């Protein structure tokens, strides 16, 4: 999944995967914090965002 | 490849006469040159309608999904791999099928041929390694290797992997071809260049879903693109919707695609839709050593869990 998205031009570092048990609240917080930091460090991704529908 | 047509007709007539199958699926000549049509033959008398040449690019495995009767099916290398995939996925039973194997030397890309001549092609003759196209005021002989479909040019499974009958001697498999050369070229680009490459690739897509319809893997009763509650993907021509469609279509083929090229052959806009699935094929090969449809004895990698499955993308 990650490979093809990055292959088609989604910048590496935007897509993250993790396996967190419902009992691992601290891991959840850690992962979310880390992802937020890493994604914030990248430029805003504007290309895969739909603004207004294209009308021909 | 000359003589395949007679052999296919002979086998089809025999199977139907002996009552071994209820129908034979093959190709008949299309109404337009270089566009053969899938065809059902249900009586020995109809067997003469079947043909075989270098324009049988569609994948006949697409037509056996969930069939209940006994079927004889003409299958080149890639079709046979899709039959294996169908059997593994319980879409048809092995004992319902009589597979008429066709060793294949590649199918011709119609658009490449059309680009080489001016004017409309009205007739096509074929020898073993060349085709001669002619129309109003012109006639041209083209080497088959120059106009092969891109997936056929890098194919390393030309002979059927399962078969009950064979129409000819197995052909030599290609060696030394890099099946993933086109993927590697894109991999070398920067994220922005990659984005633009695919933006350009699918810019002409008209969302006709011919690629999905031609694909033997796409057999869901209701496809995600047709579903409206919930609506998984926007139905408009918006580039984001188009890209989402192509990405999702590709993911549905992960670990199952045999690179038969039916999607590209069917595309009326000449979009290289294989660029998406090919990347997944490459990943599957590199991560799991897997090529789809080669054996009935192994489950596909996305079907099973192994403790040594690559997981370095999970943290």
C-alpha cells in the first residue's frame, strides 16, 4: 500500500502504519505525536486534495 | 503459430462431439481488423467460427467466472495463469474446465500498428513473425517484434502453466528481459516528478471502466466504483477522483495480477494502466518471491500470514 502510493507521488513520510493494542494507550500517544511531528515538518500536501469539482 | 486455428477448431469440435464440455470459449474474427472478439461455441458445427492470430489480446479467463457448466477454454500463457487464480479463488472448479493451451509468441498492440501507417487499415495478413496491413492505396509488412504489446515484450510465461490439450509445441521462453524496467524508471524520479508522471498518464481517462471490465480479476457482484451507498470514490472527471479510481483498481489486483495486458488492450484512450499494477507485481515479487497464477499448490501471499512476512513499514 505504502509503496504504490509513494510510487505515484505521495511524499515518503506522509503515510504511517502501526499496530497498537487497545491496551497500549501510551504507545498510541507516542505514535500519534511522532507522526504529527513528522508530517508537520513536511510541506503541506496540496496535490491530493479535492477543492472544487472540475466542470468541463 | 500458423495452424493453431485449425487445431483449435479440431479440438473444440471433438470436445463438443464427445460431450466433454457444454461450450468452448475462444476467439472469433472481429468486425474491425485486429480486434478479435471472445466467442462461445456450443455445437461442433460452430467450431469453424473460432480463430487464432496475434490479435487475441483479451483474457478469456474473464468469461468463466462463476459458470456452472463444463467449459472448454482456449488459453495462452497469461490466460492460463488467470485460470489458476480463478481456481484458487473458487471462481471455477478445475474439473469443470478443459483447458486448450496455446503457446504464445505475443499479441500485437493495435495502436502501435495504426501509428505506423497512414490511412485506415482494412485488412491484415499474418505469417509467423510478421504482419502485413493494407488499406486504400497502401500495404506494409511489419515485424511482429516491433509492434508487440508492452506486457508481451517482457513476458516470461508464454506457455500455458496448466492445460489439458495443447495446440502446438511449447515455444521458447524469453530470457534476459527486464520485466520491471518501466517501473524502475519511475522509481528513480522525485515524488513531484512521480506525481506529474501519473497525472499525465491518466489525464485522458474517461472513466469508462473498460480496464475493469476486461480484467479477469474484477468479478465483484457490485464494483466499488458503481456502489453509491456508501460511495467509495467520486464519480466525476476530477483528476483526484480519476487517480483514486486507478489506485483502488490497482490495489484490488495486488498479488493477483498476471500482467496479461487485457486492461491496456481494452483502454480506448491508450492509457498505460499497467503502470499501476506493475509496481505491485514488482513489490510482490521482491517481498514474497511471488508471481501470480503459476501454481495451484500455493496460496497467494496476501492470503496467508507468515511470521517472516516483511513488516518494516509498521512501527
